[in-house]
């Protein structure tokens, strides 16, 4: 089928419309070239549902919908693991979904992560099977069974088939002694696949809602094969739209797995930790929804990590770029890439608290209507980064040095976060998540061919997401504060991003630095 094809819901015919000149003639289908006045560049195949005299003209008597520009008058509501810890929380989330339904009179599209810490437990179970030869899914089984019992659902039909397959997968890991990134993705997919089935069943049986669970890969989510951190392919967007229109009726409340997708070979992939936010934003963008709501356990995006500063305050508004900088530089609250589809299609994201639904939370939009008085919007922290100091062994100013350097990192898919250069030396920080000991050894060997290299671990990047047009003030106040705290700044990056000023400090000074800076900009 062509990517843009869709099926109309005519009562008398199954009508498949294809954006192509020629449609393969299937035995049971009559193929019609539709008159230009109805669908320019569209052809269709029509299968009568029953013996009927209805003419084609009647089938196409209404104006065709323009698939690509059409907006869907629904919102996407994503609930993360922190909102789905147990049966009680699932009931609360059920209430929030009903509230949304009453408010808008439209079924929201619900995206769910795995319940609580299931993803971590699945990964631990994989490691245990690999390293100790022990197959143990008791914590995962217990959570799923407890939820079924408390929600009065039959565990035999709902979760047992998935748990049996999970058991077999772990046995496979134990015997084959292999836990490749591909297997890891298959392993963690059980978390989201369990949660959507339990929640959809609960809403259907207890609340009488027309709910159906969907695995995101059945709704068109296609990625490349970078297992554990796969990129959503552009072709997913028209596919999602086509699948959604075909599989989800107007009166269906769809509950979709976050985080997981499939590659073109049909292997299950994941979008990176926290990737359900991206699933929600991609669905919202593909379907032209009016809003994407991301429900967490905090009152929106806070001025800094609440685990370091307990009185961090909610930020009512941030731009997409600011949210991206925050997320990329460590604020765990949102997946860094999630902003991209929403930003491209100009769909606002609202971060809300499922434990405090009355709070307005944070709105993320393209543009700020009024400049904020505070030059700093929020402070984020990325810990345990590696700092690499590289000095060219070639003569001063040799061209192509930086290009060669970046090629070494690019080939190993190691991303560089911050960078500072002088004539012959370069210092950079590396994302700890995309970098392991083997990468380090390989990088050392390759880089030593063109430069002298020194790695030092245990660094932290502190990022002030801010109005950079006030950078002199921000830098002066920040340096003063850090100087008083006796904290050395090892590197500064300012100016490259219009929304971010970053400093490198020793990791063991990071908490003190964040507290001092937060006090200076938010609590003075
Ligand atoms: N700047 C920040 N604003 C809000 N939350 C933050 C921030 N930085 C870190 N966090 C942490 O992010 C958590 C929410 O993200 P996460 O656990 O991924 O939610 P979920 O699993 O519900 O998607 C919060 O509980 C909070 O501890
Ligand atoms: N369950 C996955 C995906 C996810 O997005 O989770 P959460 O929404 O709870 O951050 C993870 O733990 O990474």
C-alpha cells in the first residue's frame, strides 16, 4: 500500500484511496480512476460491502478530506512511570482521562510508560539472567498481578501470555549468554506492553469506556536500528496518520505504548530512556492534535532539580528551545528530543502533575509573549561527564584538525556536549550516557594518532537556561556566587546557544553550586 493511502468509512463500500496513479488490481477489488474533480492525483479501489446499486458518484458525493493538513480535534495525554506506580495510581489516571473527556467531549489519545520502575527491573532481570544464570521476574509479575487483582481484571487473559514470553526470553538470555542492545529493547518493551493492556482493560471494564490498547509499532512508529536509542524516521509521521485513521475509530479511546517502536526489519526498538514523551509528541504532531499533555509527579518544569533544591519553583512558561536545552543538559523531566516534533508542528506541550491536577503546570510553546523579568528561566545539571583535553601534535593552525577530530567521535556515535577551542588545543565534554570504557579506550587510540589526549572523569555541566542578551549580568552574578562558595569553574560556554550559558565544575561541587546559583537567581 502507498504511504498516503487511507480507507474511507462508507457504509456500503470499503473504499481504499491511494495517492498514486496506478493501484494494483486485487481479485476482490474493482479499481476505479477517480474523476479529477473528486480527488486530484488520487485513485481508489472499491469493494462492495453488499449487493448494492449505489453508484460511485454517491460514494464521492462529499468533498474529500485533505489528509495532510487535517487537524484532529483531540489531545494527547501521556502518563509516565511516576504516575502509574500501582493500581491506586491507575485509578487516579483513569479519573484524569475521564475529566479530560468531559472537558473536551472528545476522547483523548492516551500514551503510557511502564508502571513505576518496571523498565529498570526488566533491565536488571536481563543482567541477572546473563551474569548469574538466574531467571527471576517476580517483582514484575507481582506488580502486574497486584494491579489486575485490585482492578478486578483477569490476569490469565491479560498479562499471563506476555509474562510467559518474558520468562522464555530470559531463559534464552541465560542459555545463549547474550544480551545485545537488540535483545535489551525487546526485553524492556514488555513494560509498556503490559501497562497499556492493564489500563485499557480497566477503563473498559470498570468505567465502561470504549478503550483499546495499541502497540506504537502497529500505529506506524518506525525507527532506525540504533537499538536502545533509536531515531524515529520521518516516514513515521504520514504512517502514524494513516494507521490511526484506519485503526482507531472516532469513538475509540486509544491507549498507546510509549517508548517502543520497530525498525524496518520488524525488530522492536526503543526511543531512549524517557522516550514516551517523544511518542506523545510524535503522535500529537502526526495527527495535528491541539495539545500534548505530559503528566508527571511534579508541578511542571521546575526552576531546578527538586532532588537538589527542595523549594524549586514551577516555571509557568518556557519556549521549545529553552525546554530542549534544559532536557539535553540534564533536567530529567522531559525527553530532550520530544520537543522537536511538537516544535515543528507548533503544538503546545503542557507539563502537569498527576498528583496535583489543579496546578496549571508549565506550558511549552514556540514564542514568549512577554520577556521574563528574571534573566534565568531554569538551572539544569548533567553529572558524571568526561572532560577531554586534546592538543594538536601538528604545527600551529594546521587545517582539517578539527574535522579529523570530530570524525573520530562521529564514527563512534559519541556526542560532544560542550566545546572550547584555542589555536592548538580543544577541550570538550562527552555525554556519559553515550560513552563507555570501551569507547574511551578506542577514542584514546584513535585520537593519539593526531593529538595528545587527556581524559578526566567526574565533571558536571551546570546550565543556566537564560536570556543570553543579558549574559554579562548573568555571568557576573554567577561567578561572584561561585567564587564565594570556593567553587572553581573549569570551562565556560556562552554565546553558541542563544538560550544557555554553561559551566563545568568538579562533580562533587555540583550540588553546592546549584543551590548557590538557585538562591541567587530565584530566592534572593
Ligand atoms: N527541572 C526539573 N523540573 C521538574 N522535575 C525535574 C527537574 N529536574 C529533574 N526533575 C525530576 O524529574 C522527575 C519527573 O520525570 P520522570 O521521572 O521522567 O517522570 P515520568 O516517569 O513520570 O515521565 C521529577 O520527579 C523530578 O524529580
Ligand atoms: N519506561 C521507559 C520510557 C519512559 O518514558 O518512561 P517515563 O515516562 O517513566 O520516564 C523508561 O523508563 O525509560
